[in-house]
């Protein structure tokens, strides 16, 4: 035997963060009545805008705080001395000569120059690196070699490498290897006459070992020395940095602020965006923001327009100052971008998912004016950044956010003998503390998340203070009626998607969102069932 019974059952939790499983009283004097709510849902703006950029100020008003570097030029990334190898071959004379024990056969001075683009360095302080030696001899007597770099000093002493080369045999050359750690060496790169740059000069002295007997050097006697400077990383360099232009373009794709928003528009009340330049190098610079473009979720773009685009921004060189490490006083300059001098509000109202930029940096735009006193310390450089502060004070026009929650009607049926749902309504009870009116729409989804039906509400959720007991919140009951055909789809549904449309306030007013503003809701189902009674 079958009968039609009306059952009021389940509260289906939708939308965002689950806070409690206790019974829920949605207003101070408003009991849920005959419905049986078993779950409560409540969310704040931070649940929708799941962004690391959303912060709370001292007055608990929400605001977007964003900062990102768009250009970074520093010693760590752009300046490491290239590995350099110098090979010197000393061959005996065509006419043999006799040398006595302890007598020098070779005593000469050589130079090696580092290949460094756009820099004429005269001084370098080494943080790490090595100089390695490989020496090979065909001489049939032991020889002593002294390799020195007078212009490389540490603790007041020049760099010196001494070694003995064993006597070769008639069938086998002799060789030695060695290396010196260059850490903490200060290197004068002006060459022997102090008029060069990027240059190391060194001396080689080769003599017959004093414990040996006399030896005659012939043209078949050869000593080859190979010197390699490797992995040299300076922590300070000084000299002339040639005039040059560095161009950079790229994307900032970490915008997650609007990922849960769909259609609709909004108008912001104010926006502070700074283009900041910081110069920690001992060079004069000139910077230009060539382009800044917001990229919307559909690929549409809006370019920043205003006086900042293409403008030359000059910044003096940093100075050596204080006892910090490094001892540098950084020069800074900030250019404010706002709605008075640009269309920055249009870029934000696009709900961007990314930014594209082009910047230029000119080093020593006036040429070599420092008389060789340009400098760089490791860990310093030139940075350009964008810093934004956007209070969440706005007007909305059908601005939509969306969320999806799992749903299982069959698990919540009051009796295993229920055969099917024949109609009814979903009842949404809501408390709204936001300064906007809200209109929810429900979508029934199948297991592949495809929409199989939709439910429209009768009425909106008023903005805070419009309906309720105080100015801080409003209360509403919305009903979503449905018929027998929709009942079947709800019965088979696996999830519900909720679109909430935001509107207001009316111009000229703006709604300011606080960090504790929330929307609390209970969604209950009032269904008609086919119910089969137990035969007993």
C-alpha cells in the first residue's frame, strides 16, 4: 500500500566553510520552526577570495595588499668572473746553455685579462674561487718554480705558489699540480703599470734545484705551465661600468584574487599603486616603465595609460655608508599611480588573472662620470617593484561568485521505504552582514559536474541593516520551489553549485567589507515522497 506523505527533512550544507554541527538559531528571536536543521554554514569574504593578498587593516577593514618585483639586477645573478686559463710554454734555446744549481733559467712577467662585458674593473674582493696550476717538464733535472701575483693580497701578503718539479726521464715527462683558495683575496686589476683594467699580472721564476748538479738546457727542454682561475665569485668590485640599457619583460601570473568570481562588474572607491625603484649599486641609473597590461580571465587586455608610461625616472648612485654588511645606503624613488593620473581602476575592474610588463634600466646614462669609482657589493642591486593597496570598498553590479558542494539525498532520506521524491521546495534561511544585497541561484549537478537543472529563488538576501534587529545584519528566508521532474534530478544529484550575485550599494555610496562580515545560511528541504508502508 502506498500513500503520499509530506516529510520535512534534512538540512543540506552548501557553500564554503563548515563551522559547526550543532542546532542553529539563525536570528536572536527567529527559531527555525518545524524544520530540522542539523548543519550550519557560514563564510566570510576570505573564504571566497582565497588569496594571500587579502589582509585586514587596523580598523578590521579588508584590503588587498600586493607587492611584486618586476626587475632585479644584482651581482649574484649577473656578475661572476668567467673561468680563465692561461698557458705559458718555456722552451730551451737553440744554442745550449749551462746553468748552475740555484740559477734561474726563466724569470718573466706575464698578464692575463678576464673577459667581462660592460665592466672595466680595477679592484675585486673575492668571496670564493680557486687558482689551479698544472706544470709539466721534460728537463732531466729537478727544477723549482715560483709563481706569484703581486697584485693579489691577503692579510698584507702577496699570493705566492712554490713547488719543485721532479726530474723527467728519457721516456716520461714529469708534472705537478696544485691550487690556492682565493677566498678573501683583494685583487688589483689595473695591471703592472696601473693603467689597465680586468687584468692580473704575475711573475714566473724557474731555477735549477740548489741540491742538483749543473745542467745544460737545450732546445728539447720544455716546461709548460697552465694556470686556471675558476668559479671566482666576488663580494665587491670597483671600476667603470659602461653605459648600457637592460630591458626586461615578463608576466606576473600569481593573481588568485578573483578566481572564484564570474560575471558582473564592480567599481572601486580608491586604489594606491606605487612603482618603486631601489638602487643599491654605486652607479647612476635611469628607469622607465614601458608597459603594464592587465590580462582578464577571457584573455582580454587593458593597458595602463598615464604619465608614468615611458617617463624617465632618474636615481642617484648608492653610497658607502655605515657598518652594515654590505655598508651601502640605498637610494629610493617612488612614483604614485592612481585614478587621478592613470586608468589603473580599469585594469583592476577587469578582474585580472595576471599582469604583463616591460621595463628598461639605463646604467650610467650620463657616461663615465665617477672617475673609476663605480662599485657593486654582493647582495645588492637594482630593483623595480609594484606595490598596491586596495581597500575593499566598492559598488557591485551583478558581480557573481560561485561554489560547489557535495550532495547525497539518498543518504539523508528519513525511511528506507521512501521510493521517490515528487516535489517540494528548498528553504534557505540567511543572515547577511555584508553591505550588499545577495541573490543566490542553485544548480543541480550530476556525477560529471554537468548542470542538469537549476532553481531560482523568490527574492534577495538584503544588505546588512535593511531587514533585522540592528544595523550590522539582515535576515531573509528564500524559497526554491520545484516540481516532480526536477525532483528526480535532485534525487540523482551528486552536488549542488551555488552562484551568488552581489549588488549595491547605489551610487554615490560604496560598501566597505570588514574582516568579520559573514553570510550564515541553512538550506532545508521540504519534500513530497512516495512512501511504501511495511506490509506488517
